[in-house]
C-alpha cells in the first residue's frame, strides 16, 4: 500500500505541491495573507484520489476523446494513458531524449510525424492508437506489453508502475464510472468562445459541442460524460463557469458534480460573462 500511495503522489507532483501549499497556507493565515491554492483536477476521493494539474487533465481527456472517435475500447485508453504517464507525466513537452517530443515522446526521425504535429495532443494520440492497432491481439495484451509493443522503449518495464492509475483515469474519462473528473480553481479565465469552438471541432468533431454524438455514433451516457469532462478540464483555460450533463452539474463556485434536475441529456456549458 505504501508503494501505491507513493506512485500516486508522484503522478505529477501535484499532490506534493498541494500539500506543501496547504502548510504554507496555514502559516500565511496567521498573518492574514492567505494565498490561493494552485488549480488542480481530481479523479476519485480520499487516499485513492488522483490529482492532476489542468494541462495534464486536458491531455488525458484528449486521449479519451480521440479513442472514442476512433471507436476504440476503454482498454486502449488505459494503455495510452499509462504510456503518457511514463513518457511525460501527461505533459506536452517540446523536448525529450534525442528528437523525442510530446505526450508520448514520439520521434519525428522514426516516422511518427513532424514536430509540430506531435506537439498537437490529438495528433499524437491518434498516432499512438494507429500503431497500437497494428499490434497483433493488442486487446488481450497486458497494459505494459501493449505499451512496449508501440513504444519499443529501451526499458519496457516502466509502464507497469502506472497501470493502476491509468486504469482509474480511463474508467472515469470514458464514462465507465460517473460522476467524473472535477477541477478546482479560484476563478474562470476570460471567455474564449471562438477558440473553444475551434478546438472542439478539431478534437471532438464538428457539431459535438452543439449536441451531436461524439464519434458520430449513437449517443450514450458514457460518451456524453467523456465530452463533459473534456469541457471541465478546459474550464480555466477557456472561461467556462458551468458544465452540465445527465442530471449533474459542475460549477466554478461548487467544483464538484452535484445533482441537478435541470441537467438533462447531452453536455451543455456556460461561459463567463464578457468583461465590461
């Protein structure tokens, strides 16, 4: 159990940062000068909770929506997230070993794509999944074996340490387990409706933010939750203050999924007011 908790704390160092901030807040509170906690996103509660920074949460939800658009099973999401946790801790790094870049540390010189393409999370995720689909019987392989078959790492054992965390994230981000990821920050950023719509068209597909089904298939509760969490993870970046889906609502003021009888059907969202 100690090793599991250690790995969870190291997932992004976010847990350590939040803990350190909490101690700092206690000291500063005595001086009546409390500093805001860093923005974080969380899956689960209590000792088993997984804490991510918003950028990492955005990248994780991108992996989930790309898999859904490609009509891949949830196991593919687990494999991809375990790989990204090992390779980059779900950060979109513009550097790495030799010419490796991005979430999966893919190498342009090995035919994965141009650097600018591989630094686009949705492109990198699709590239990973295309290579995964070429692995014989990948659906039946353990997470570590499937990841190594794609990555061909010098040490292919590293993916195993993230299997538990990756599976927990994948179950939530694919809508298998609800309610889902929550994100907490002091206030939303400026509303960026046009930028959000453009990103939605690229990552989710045309019409999804307007209520069409993710992946062009039959609408389902699971895929709606996948889209809702994609929105919540980007709330601070694009100025969202409210996301609703299937009887639950998340808001900046109450950053958790609370029951809401008015929240029916597909995901909906509200942007912060334009500054006066």
